[in-house]
C-alpha cells in the first residue's frame, strides 16, 4: 500500500531528529489508539533505507508464561532477519577439526577403550584392572610432583570452576532474564554485523491491544532486556529500541492497577532515554483521510457511474467525514487502519430509493450527508454497528461546528413531512422543542442540494446533532440500505 509521503512530512521531520539523537537508544513513541502510529512507523522506515527495522507485535505473548516470552521474542526476531535475507553461517569442519572435538568430548571413553586394547595384547596379563592400577600408581607414586600439582589446581579451580559453571548454566537456561545461549548469540552477532552499515531498530508495537492484566508483565520482560548486564544496552545489540503505545492510556492503566500513590514516572522512565515522543496526529490524519476519500468510487448499475460519482462528490461534505473520523478515533470507535487498508473503496448506490409519493421517489445517493453516513458504516462494519457506537457516544464530545450538518440531517429525518418539495414550511419535534424551517433548494457546482432554512435565532447543539445522526442511521436501517 503506497501513501503520499507529503501526508507525514511535518511529523516525519520531528521523528527523524528524535531518532537520530545519539542519546536516544530507547524511544517511547506515544499516540492515541487508531491514529495511524503503525502506518506512520511503517512508512517512515520503508522510506529511509539507512535503517534496518525489526518489527514485533507482542499481542500474542500475553497468553504465555514469562519464561516463554523471551523465546518467542527470539523466534520473531529470527523470522524478521530471515525475511530481510540475512544469511546464516555454515561452518565447514575438516577431519582434523572433528577429530579434535571428538577426542575432547569423549576422552574418558576413548581411554578406557584404549586400555582394553592394550590389555588384550600385553603378554602375561589379561587384567584390565591391573593395567589401570599400574598407570594410576605411576602418576600418583612415581611422579610426586603430579600429586602436588593436582592439589594446587584443585584449590584454585574448584571455586572458579563452580562459579563459571553456575554462570554458564544461567546463560543456557532458556527464558531466564540472563539467558544468552547460542541462539541469542547468533542474533546478537547478526545485528552487530548489520550495525556496521545500517542503524538497526527494534520496534515493539500494538501494546494497546494487549490485555491490561498482562501489559506490564510483558513490558517487564522487555525492560529486563533493555538493561542487559547492567550496561544500559539492549540484549540483542540493536542500535535503537522503539516502544509504540498510548502513553497516556498506559498511565491510566498503571494507576488503576497499582494505585495512584505508585511511582509511574520511575517505572516508565526505563522505556525512553531522553523524553517521550508524542505523535500529534490530527493534521496528518486529516490529510491522509482526505487522500483516501479521493479513492472512494460511487457506482450504479442503472446510471452512468462516472457522472454519478461526480454528482455525489459535489454534494458529499468531506469535512463532516473527517470531523466524524477524528471524533470516533478519539473514542476508539474507528481507527486510521480502517481507512488506510481500503485502498480503493467502491460504494454501490444503485436500486435504493425513498418514496416521496405514490408516483415520485428519490435516490438516497442524491441526499446530502447520506453517503457520509453509509461510508462510515462501511468502515465500522454495518449501519447497526455504527448506530450502537453512536448511542454510546457522549454528545459533549462533539466539539466541531455542527450547524450546517444538523440542518442537512434535519431535512432527511423530516422528509415524510415535506417529501423534498421546496418552499414548504415544516415544524419538527427535536428533543422536545419545535423547530420550524423552510425547505429550500441550493445549487452547488451545478447540482441541487435540498437544505433547511431555519429562523435566524435557532442554534443547534451537539445534542441535536447527535440525536438526528442516530435517527438518520435508524431510518437507513429501516430502509434496508446496503451500499
């Protein structure tokens, strides 16, 4: 999926400066749910070849035990490395190498086998124990310096060997925080090789999709990897580690789980080196949504599609869609991911009319704001789902200019009273108050738009807009509209 680079131009420059800061080894990239954080991250690193990105989505780790999570992290990093074409070394050992390794690991067995062979060929004795006794006597009695040597070395190496063995066992213990087995070493070596030509970046994404009961447990596993061997370097040698989340929401979960008196700052500080990078999305989101709206194609089986598409665009209030998108993403009802993943949206506006009289009907596609509602329903799933979401929407959250939109909704919700006949006075009950208006025709880019001309002293509230929007969705549901 290609995205116009100019959409992210302003935020991209800010993030690039933040990322290139030599003091920023760990970065907390914060943005609200559904605002396109992952879309931006993917776009940024695909557009900058100087970085080598390994992208992890740990949402599935939450069902795993702590000791398994690190193994899954290694698995996903290896998959990412292989996807990028990183080659794994294959050591070609010759006969002398294999012989040395075999003797080193099987010395005791080989010695016993050799002594058996010697016992079989020595004249006058067939006793293996006699030969072993003779060899042992030679080292222990005939070579007194050997006994002293063994005594000194035992004294020196017992403690050292015990400690070394213990440390090795911890590093080989899969899933342990100090684990550094052969797979971890292979990953570290490959990342170090990549660092010679590119800046390697580990991205930990989609944290808001993790169950709140598990999110801090997973973060603690990652945190243990950040401060590897107490030198503030991450476990696998990445130049940068970027944690993508909604930091404000994370703070709310933290206080809910541990209490307001707990030190959140002391906890979250370990995930960034200098300061949190806040992804301010409104301007970029508006641009991107506008670009995607240009890709919407309205078609019909009983009309010339190109003409119909232009007609709807002339009446389609894009600003309403953008404002509703920003509101619904604010409330985690809709996400930028929903918008972007539909590269070319086709909306069928055919075969659906409303009867204005026994002999007169009108295509819904020619009624302003209806395409907006239907398009929103396509992104959330259906008109029914959109209605359910809107019913839970607090009206006071609607903070954009709703006067013109409310007027257009008022026309549709009251159509049985006026049947879209112009120059008619209508009185409509809106939340317990009578609203009187006149049906008028407005020409816009050569197309007719029916509007409500209200008395100058009438001002609509967010509650009015909210009620009419839900009523319009219900009416479209009753009309069995599917576009």
